[in-house]
């Protein structure tokens, strides 16, 4: 059964077919191709355009519509799950059109429905049919999507229309300039997908190029051929210089896609400070004379009504095209499901935990968290060799997070993930023996025992670590031009703990605490967050013109630092970024040179260096240890053999 949950569920050719059907909407209407069809609209969130244009589309096709005027007056109010609602309503209708406030909820409903399901917007995740309207309108205006440069602007973090749109623009070979409101940057999981699946790279856009829209925000240019990709660094201090030389200059902006701040997805409704807007001055700029202005609507005050009469304002055309495009989509799905055609799929094998305890999606708004009964714990596995991490992607909401512990269901052994174990993990996965855990506690609750590790050698003891952190803190203060603009930013998790210790030292020396933040390379949402001072009135962490010190525990290949720098420069343009690490292992694949180093410990690839810091309880002590990775299967075998030997000997 074909459903459309993500824009990835349609191939480019199928999107072209849908556009051809939309061009012949009058004929579809005259032929009444939808006669006898019933469409159910289930909208758990408010809507004007999507709901009414779908309902109009089905009626124009000759079909009919059933609906709940307000889902709060449906049995949802009595606690019915989305799974049961989908199952029941699919016996009353031939197609369900669903909008839900939870990410991934429409996917869950499609898994329980017996008829086609169309995603009319799920939380902050995707809104694929809006993207169809956007592409159809843009193509009519500009002729072709390939090579266009589209500026996506505003709340790129929570705007579901943006997520579907940037994937589609990338697939059709357009360039994307991201111009986010502060703290509302494109999520890391979206960026990664653009990089991994479409080979997109970044370059900054010159400051000033987009001043008539916003003055406080930096723009980044995403392009398929990577001519401008952020340069690698020989000195972190020279990052800005590298960036300047790789700037995307002379861009022609074909379209501005403006979005509303998605206040309904923000805990505190968000601040209004420096939210980008398009006003009359935009229309005066010569460089924008052929730039069309788009918006999924509804607008609030980010788009001046003065644009309504200008030929470049095409947002009401986008809304009007909702009817022919949705007529075309309904007819496309009817034909597919009549012929039972299979279509584009995410086509990646899913990991299902064989154990009752195991990883859960870290996105608090994911259906798997909100209503686990309607879902299964199902993930895609990514081996991110470049940063030595095992990443899970939630199959419902697409959010990514890092997994630290792996286990084998047969041997009941667990160990920390290490890149060297990737092949063995693939093998276990093939045999359905792979267990994954978020924590040691989870593994031990299931009776797993740790894999025996090789002997560990202490490389830095408590005193040496204290002295190193004190020296680093002093050097940071010496180099800092304006300590009031200093931001200590730790890479989660050990880097963030070290950053806190450095901030403590600086506070002791200056009698004033620097601002402290945390950066999560594989986070479920907020990649950058302030960890101190804890003042909700401060708004999102701003990097603009700051002197940032990025702190990590160990530098080896340099790829983690590169990923962290990429996030930093996507989130604002700091005055300087310096790098502090406790241990430098000295084998760089990426030419990043730390400015502050606690200790140089040259070590081979098979060696693992781990920084273990004391907890707040101070029961354990700080130490840096070195050990080599052991294959957990071999370890288990050794244990099994030695048990057998013991049994024989007895
Ligand atoms: N663009 C859009 O989804 O509008 P509605 O919320 O009114 O459906």
C-alpha cells in the first residue's frame, strides 16, 4: 500500500508525474476520476490551507470527505491511541489525510491503517504535500528547479515545511542558502542527510549580502558540487580566514522562502528578537529584482503585506496550487494502489532491539516517546567511521543519536562501542544477535557482563590533570582579547565536563564566571546549548563576535573537532575559535592544531586513550588511561573455554 509520509516516499520521476496530473486537473475534474472514493481528514492540529485544499481536491475529483471537526471531540479525548484510530477510520475511508503534533505520528498511523495515508504535517518533522505545492509553484515561475538558488529563512529548526523542502531542492539539484533566526538553525540530522545522501557542502554567504532581511544572522550556502565547502584548518584561529576565502560570492537569489516562527513547538513561545522579516526595502534592492518571495502561510509579521501586490510575491499562488497538486496526489495514489505498485522507500534495513530494554529515541516529541504502544523500537544504524561513532536514526522521526554500548544476545557480554568493532557488529546484526544500550545500567539490568578488557595503563593521574587544566585556563585568559566575550564550549560529554572545570578555574582567577556551553555532535535537537549561567531570560546561545574556546578530552583524527567547528560556524560567526584538549594523540587526519594541550601522548591506532573524570561524589579520581581494544567475541570465547576447563578440572 503506497502512502506519502515523507518527501522521500516519492521519486523525482513520480513528482514529475504528479505535476503533469496537476496540469490536467480540469480533466481529472471533468472525468470524475475519484467517484466513489472517500477521504477521511484527521487533523490533530489547526489548519486552513492543507485541510480545505485536500477536501476541495477530493470533492473536485468526484469523491467525498468524512472528517472530525475537532479531534478533541473524537475518541482521542478518551485516550484512544493513534494506532487504533488509524485502524478504525481506515475501514470507513479509502485514504486518510492526517496532521499530528507529534513527530512520526503519521508514520505510525500508516503502519496500522489498511488504506493509503498522507502526511499533512507531523510535528516539526515533515510536510511533504506542502513541498509538492512549493516545487510546482516555483517550477511554474522559474521553468526549472536545477541550478536555482533558494534562500530558506526563519525558523529552520521547527519548520516542517523547510525540512521536506530542502531535501527536495537538493534532489532536484537546486542550491540552498540557509538564513536562520538565532537558535533556530537547520537541525543537525537534516544537515547530515543533505551531506550524506546528496553530497551537499557548505560555504558562508558574505555578511551584508542579505542585510535587508536580517542583520544579526549569518547565512550559509549549501550546494551539491562542494566547490565552496568549508576549508580544512591548519590552525583553528585561521578558520575565519579560510572561510572568507571560500565564501559564496556573486550569488543570484532566485527565491526567498520565508517561514513563521513555530511558537507552538517552543516551550516558552520563543523570543521575538532579530527574527528575520521581508519588508518594502527588500523590494527596492536591485539584486532581488527577479527574486520571488514564497511562504507556506499562515504569516504573522515576518512578511509585509506590501509584497502582496508585487509580481514577486507568489505565496497566494502556492496556496491556490494546493488544490490541483493535491487532486494530482490523490489520483496518483489511487492509481498506484489499484495497481499495487511499490514505490520509493527509505530502503534501509531497520534495527529492532532483540532485548526488552534498549535504546529509545532522544526526541521528546517523537511518537515513540509520546505513545510507545503505537510504535516499535526501530532504528536505522549508521557507522560514522569519520568520528568513530555508532549512530542510530529513529525510523519514525529521523532524529539521530549516538550509542555508546553494544552487546551480544548469545554471549550476554557488552562493551563500549569502538570503531574497530564495526565489522563484528554488522555480523551480529545479520545474525540478529546485536543488542544496543544507552547505558551500562541497561545492559546490566538484563544480566549482561562487561567484556574483559586488556590491561589499562594510567597516563595522567589526578595531580597532572589538575595542573594541566589550571595551565590551560591561564593561557586562555592570557590570549583572550576581551574576557567578557569569552565562551567556553565543551564537546559532550567529557569535553563538556572539562569545559566546566576550566570555567571554574577562570572564575577563581577573574572572580567572574565565563559563559559556558555544550555542543552535541549527534544530538536529538539542540546541538548547542548554554549550560551556565542558568538564566532563561538570556535567550539562545549567541556565537556572534564571541571568543570561543572549544574543549574536548582527546584529539586523534581531528574529525570530531571538525564536526564541532562546522556546527559552530553554522550557528553564528564568532570573532575567534580556539581549541583546548587535555590529550593530543598526534595522528591528525584533519589538519586541526589545538591551541592548548594538557599532554601530548603519541599512541598507535589500536591504542585507545580514555579520560575518566571523577563524579560529583568524588568517590572516583581523575585519570587518563590507555588500553587496546579486544574483540568481545574472542573475550567471550576465552571466558567460555575457561569455564569449560574449570568444569572439566572439577
Ligand atoms: N501551509 C500550511 O500547512 O497551512 P495550514 O496550516 O493552514 O494548513
